[in-house]
């Protein structure tokens, strides 16, 4: 089935992805040109899980485009608390809004929502599965700050099992030539096998490491992630994993001068705050780039008839 949704960025062609990046850069250069681009349009943000950046940057993006927003950030304040099904909620909201951005703790929910919405649906995170608009923020940062999306040696570090941003990023960067990956995690929080399969299918080189200090020396990009406390079966399991990988000045001293540090945020304590002033620390800028990426995405989904995205349920 083909439809105008964004469920998984990696099912898009690199030409389509590059089109979003180009659009985001145009908006960045001249934001005032777009302030009436979505006059009269409504974005619904349905967040069944907490968020700061994704929800607010989508809301800001729509407001900056001249549109308006509706939605909830606590489903218990909606009729979900009375037992309303996803199908019914989405069917109704699809009548009110022109586009829906949804985050949900269950994998595959955004894909399911896209079956009922009748308007474009954007996956803002489905459980530990995917987070495509975070990947947009990540690759716009790479494009602007490294000047390329290929020939990169990328270290991803932390909770590679539950970190949906990591899965989306690896799947997307695997589409570009000559990227290689260093997967830095404990054995328990290794990247899922289906992601490894994708790397192998795309002919990408990858290494598995259990030492950030060793892996950091030859990276172009270090992508740090939080240990996802909310996805652990017990507090004890979480306590055993937290603080295993912490990027501090001592480790950063071993990195290349032009390596960049990314993090989808929120940070807990996996990057010490004294690194924030290092010019390589780009995680706050990355969040700014994300807003422009979301403006570009809204515009393309609402206004560009050529911009179709294959809507496979999920991989
Ligand atoms: N990166 C990200 O998804 O942040 P939020 O959870 O604050 O939206």
C-alpha cells in the first residue's frame, strides 16, 4: 500500500530523504517565507507517552507555518481513559485535523493508525521500534555539520536494544554508501538482530564493542543514547545497566578533533555536562535542526502531491 504517511524513514528512497533535507535547509535560510504556508491547516499531536522535543517541535513547526494545533500529551485526560480504542480515536481525530503526529508505547501503533486516519500520519516513536523524525533531525545535523551522509564511521552507544532512535538511524544511514558502524553496548542491550540483518543486507561494515574508550578513537560521529528505564522489566535490571557508558572529558580527549557528538535527548547522565561547551557537542543544535526537518515534512506531506511514501506496516 502507498500513502502519505511517515512510519519508517528507511523505506523512503535516498532521493526522497534528500528532498526533505533540501526543503529543511531552504526553510532554515528564509523562515519568514513560510509563515503562511499552512494557513488554515490543523496538526493533531496525540502523545500516549511523554515527550518534550518531539511534541513541542511539531507544535512549533506547525505554528511557524501558520497552522494550528490540537491534541493531548496525557491520554488519561482524553476518552482513552474511558476505554476508547485507537481505531475510534484516530477515526475521529482524522476528521478534525489535516495531519496527525502520534507517539505510543506499542510497536506498530503509528502504522495501525495510518489505516484509519484518512489524513497523513507521522510516527513520533512506537515503543522501542522506530522514531523516524528523530532520524530526520540526526541526518539534517550530519548534512549541515559533516557535509555528507555517506563515508561516515558512526559509533552508536548505550541502549541499542530499546533505543528506537538508534534503530531508525542505522536503518536510514545503511542506505547511503560506505557508512560503517561501531555498536557499543553491553551484551544485554545489543542491537536487535533484525537491525544487524539490515546492515548485512546493505553490505555495511559493523563492529561490536563493549568499550567506549577503545571505540571512540576513529569515529566521525558518536551517537550517545540514554538507557531506557521505562522499557526494563525491573528496576534491578535497569540499575545493572545504567552508568555503564558515560562520555566524559577523559574519553573525549581520545576522539578525533572533527568527530561530532549527537544525542537524541533527553540525557540522563551518559554525557557529563562539562562536555556541553566542547565544539564537537552538537546535541542541542541537533534538536533545533529537528524542528526545521519537521516543518519540511509537514509541508511535503500536505502540499507535495509527488511525495508519496511506501507505508509498509513495519519491519
Ligand atoms: N528525542 C526525543 O524523542 O525527545 P522527546 O522524548 O523529548 O520527544
